[in-house]
């Protein structure tokens, strides 16, 4: 079945620096790749997503890139701020049932 | 944001007890999900329902059961709770094309 691997499990960056989180997926039929942010004690919330017909998508300081050939996608956060500290989850789904398969999450720590 | 509401928010129960977690949503979506979150393991799918008459097991359904009482209500039961079911439980809902999953606030369950 579909599997999504996410790395690293923990990422610590200096405030103002960039952060990159990477995910790989196994099912080449997957065509939708969302990223969710979960702040401490809160629910996961969608921050950005990308579909397989697009290679890159940006929204202010965050961007997602997709490499279909290599079956991996990445979340990029630039000019990191303290409020970016959270756990980030990637996921992948395929058109057969639109079921999301989740990565294990990355805890992002922004150091002041 | 009260689009997806879970009750209770916290619960401590004893081993062997039956417990029900409830979820209701006002998004009008047909699809509803129950996830379990353990530290370092991300979100694991317990059960999902694509409509009132369609209920499916997820990757970790053993020890759990569900009931879809209406489009807006999806409850999760632990028939005989055990300590390794101690976790954070999330209910979620989405549209058929999975453009976004909306999560409830979570239920922190402790089985002693």
C-alpha cells in the first residue's frame, strides 16, 4: 500500500533562517500533497497543498515543491519566525479514493 | 472555529470500561474520519466513513468500533479500553475530493 516517509523528525533552525522538510511517497498514482501544521495542543490545519500537475506553489513565506519523477515533495519556510514552531505533517492521496496517507511529522523548533 | 466538535475533550477511564467519543460537524461534508495520534507516529487512521451507509476500517481498527448516526455525527467506541489505547484522538471531515481535511479539537484519552 501507499507509504509516506517524512524527514527529519526534528528540525531546529535559527530565527530568520530557512527550514526545509522532505517527504517521499511510494504510490506513483498519488496526485494531491497537502501540508498541515499542528501547534502545541491544537488541531492540525492545512497550510499549503499542491497537485501533481504543478511543480511548485508559494504562499508568502511558505512554498511546496513536487518532483513526480523522484516521488518526493518538500515544504520550504523562509525567514522563520517563532510562530512557525510546530509539528508539520505531509500527506499524499490518490484519485482512486482520495484517502490521505500521512507522514510521521516533523517537529520544527525556531531558536531565538 | 467550531466546524468540527469533539466531546469529551479529556477523559480518564479504567481498563475494561466502555467509552464513546463523539464528533459532530457543520461543514456539510459526507466524509468523516477518526484518527489516533501518538508521539512520533503521526496520525493513524482508525475508521472512515464516506457517507452514512459506508463505513470502512482504517489501518488500526482493532479494539475500536464506530457509528455514523447522521451525516453530521460520527462516534468512536472503545468496547473494552486498555492502557495502550491511551492517545490523542482526532475526528476530521472532508469533501469527496479531499481539498481540505478539517479536524476537531481532539480528545485526550487516558486509560489507567
